[in-house]
C-alpha cells in the first residue's frame, strides 16, 4: 500500500458526542484543493470521513479500528518522484473533530470515541505522532482543527502535551487555537473558522505556499473571521522545529512551479520572466533588472554595455540609410538647446504668474465681501430713505454657503451627555447577554438594543448591531439544520428580527425548506424505527427483512445516510452468521444464510464467494 502525501480525517456525526457541523466538510475541502488545484494525485491523498467511499476493499469510515489500521498499514515508500527538485518533500496530516485531554494525555476522538472511556476509545496523540514519524523521512506538517468544546462532559481541553510532543519529535504543528481558546464553526463559511482561513491561504499562495507565509496568513486571518462571524477570539498556534525550512515550499507532491514561468514583454522588446530575469530577442539572458536610480557597483554582467557607442560609430549594414554628423547638425543641436532653455524658463514664469493671479483673485473676493458687509453694520440714513432695498442689495454678495453653514451650526443641538451614557449602557448590556451558539441570547440582545430610539445618540450603532446579530441567529439556524436538527433550526430562524427585511425574508424561506425536511425526517425515522423492531438477534432472516424496510428511505432525504449505515451493518451481520454456521461444518445452513445477503450491499460479493467455496466443500 502506498505511503500517502496527505491523510485528511474529518468527523461530524459522532456516535457518543454532540455532532459537529463541518468536520467532514473540512477534510473534504482540503482533499479537494490538493487534488484539483495542487495537482496531487488522488491515490496519494487518503480521506477518512463520515461518508467517504471505500478505498478498494478497505473501509474509510473514521472509527478507531479503521484509523489505527490505516496508520499501521501505510508502507515505507518514498513519495519523491523527481518532479519537484526545488523543495524538500512534505507529508501532511489533517484532523477536524473532537480532541480531549485525560490525565494529562491528549487524545483525538474517532467517530466511535466514548467520553465514558477516553483511554479505551480515543487515539493518543503520542501514538499518532510516532506512527506518522515512522512512515518516512520527509518533513511532516500536522494540522489539527480540534474542537475543544467547553461543553465536553469529560476530560480537559487538549493541546499542552501535543505541543510538547511536537517539540520533542521535531514535528511542524499548527493548532487551530491557542491553549486557552476554543475552535468554532460558522455556517456562512461552510467550514470551521480555522479550516476556512487555511483554505484561503492555500488558494492565495498556491504553489508558493511556505510554512512562514502560511502561518502569517492564518495568524492574521483567523481572528478576523472569528470577529466577523461573532465568534470568540481564535488564534492559531504554531510549533516549528529549529531546523525546519520556513521558506521552503510545503505543498505535498507539487510540480516544480519554476518550470512554468509567465513571460511578459519588456519596454525594449525583451522578454522578462517572473523570476526577474530579462531575455533579449535572441534568447540570451541579461542581468536582473534594477532601478536605474540605484547606484551599481561591481563587474558589469549585462550583455548591453553601460556606455553604448553612438549611432554614428556603428558600422552600417549594406543598403542601410545612415545620417552622418556635419556642422549643420551641430548648429541645429545648439539651436535646440537654446529653445529648450527658453521653454523651461518661460514655463516657470507662467506657473509663477498663475500662482500670483490665484492669490490676488482670492484676496479680491474676500475684499469685496468685506466691503459688502460694511453697509449692513452702518447704513446711512439717506441711503435708507431714498432706496429702502439698499441693505438687501448690499448684503447680497455674502456667499450663501457661509450663511447656511453658520445657521446650521447654530441650529444643530449638541448631544446630551446623559442620553449618550444611557445608550452606551444599553448597548453594553445587550452585548453582555451574547454567548456563542445561543440564538435565544442573541434575540434577547436585539430586544435590549431596540431601546435606543430613532434620533437618539448611538442609534445607528444599535441598528448595525441588530442587523449583525440577526445574521448570526440565521447562521446558527443553518448550522443546526446542517446537523439534521431541523426543529431547532426552525425555532432559531423564527427569532430573526423583522427590522432587517432582507435577513428576515431569507429566514422565512429557510423555515419553509426546513419544515419540508423536518416532515421527511419524521417519516424516515419512523421507517428506520420499524426496521430496528424487525431485528431478532442471531436470526439472519430478520436482518434481511430489516434491510428491505430500510431501502424505503429515499436517497437525498434526511435519514438516508443512517439507513445506508444500518443496511451495511445488517448485511455484515448476516454474513458473519453464515460464516459461523459454516465454521461448525454446517455448510448447507451457511449457504442458505449467506444467500440472504441482498444485492447492492457491501457484503454481497463476499457472501457469493463464500457460497461458492462452501458448495465445493459440501460436495467433498
């Protein structure tokens, strides 16, 4: 079995833990990027998720047994294929799911991990690291998007031992959060916040991804996404061994990006590649292009001389028309220089004249304004008697903008400090109610923020908070729907504020969709329950009848994945019962039992092979 350049494990639907929303989506997204965009052959990327397909004859269901089997089964084959000679080879391990620390030992939890028996059902981090290190001498990058939920009923948040092990074993490690923080998900992203930032970084740097620029991107972008989606602060943690090449390319099994350089044409017709080298029209390379304003020292390596010969010293080709210098050309040159000096001084004088004119015009306008305002303050009696409109005429030159500004400045009321303080207290109270993943508390915060009335100080800030909190409520509702909790999703979406019409309309549309899915879910759960009731232990025919009932769950509807898992388990049970009977020498009963394994089930082919084998043994 080949050694894998990347192992990606993502788990959402835990058997004994609260389901996550995007654990499987995180692993699938990373695998999809590496295969489709980073040109990693799919056979070199092992994917283990809730719904990942079988790998040949082997299951990729992320149970403890399967994960341990895959870790132990990978061979020692080197992944270097000669296509990438510019970077050291890297192997990646990615995990998105629950992690826990029990008695100062860190574990990752497989899909069947039980909080009541962490040592017996979890996978120790030390065993994981040792298994990865024994698979080859390549550089190893471990990415752990571990959900260290504060609501985890048993154990403590992991990370401390993981960091120490990475230091001791020389493993490059990126944790999704600091040791005193927690990892979070966002429905609007469709991934965990850390994985979303990771995918952004990989798409941004692509084949030029290094350990240094990857971490710099994650360190700045992950907190931004946390803030934008109203999640507590989350900042990744990096462990980097001393001798790790931080500037080396780290994508696993990428082709040499320097072999595919973009070429552009320079200003002189030369061809310039993206490494900064210039190629002339004949294909020769010149020295690296530098800023002409920077003084250059040392030996000139350019193919073009620093002091090129004048045109008249270049030997003309036969038939070429070449102008030779004469006295007339010298006089023309002198005359041109005289005109250049004249234009230079004339231009400078013109600019100076324009500046002076601008100053005079501005002072003239203010002088006229001042003269126009004087009759208003001291009108003469004669002028007032002979021409009653003189005051109006004299005051008309005052700019309207000046008067309107003065009037508006005098009419705008100053904010009341008491009202400002009151509104600040109200908004602080609203923000204090918020807790992650609690839609009802966001709704209560919106109710409090509504106390800031139109026209009050901080009203715009209150409305912006209401809009953002409404989006968070809808985001939480979508997350619940992703987990299959349609009833909880509907209840959360109904809390979306009506003030934001666009968000409220979207919430109502989602509610209609989820109501249909909830009805389908109830119907399919009734089918699954009926199938469970048909099962009688050690009776193969009862499992066969249960499979017939489970096949009534339509594809694409809620409960279909669960029904398929139960079908797989039932077909396996029938096959094991048949093997048990045949092992006791009762080949006829074994054949009859194996024939009960239905077509299009995971163990149908195994059952058919067993039937053929037992028929031969029975004839003997």
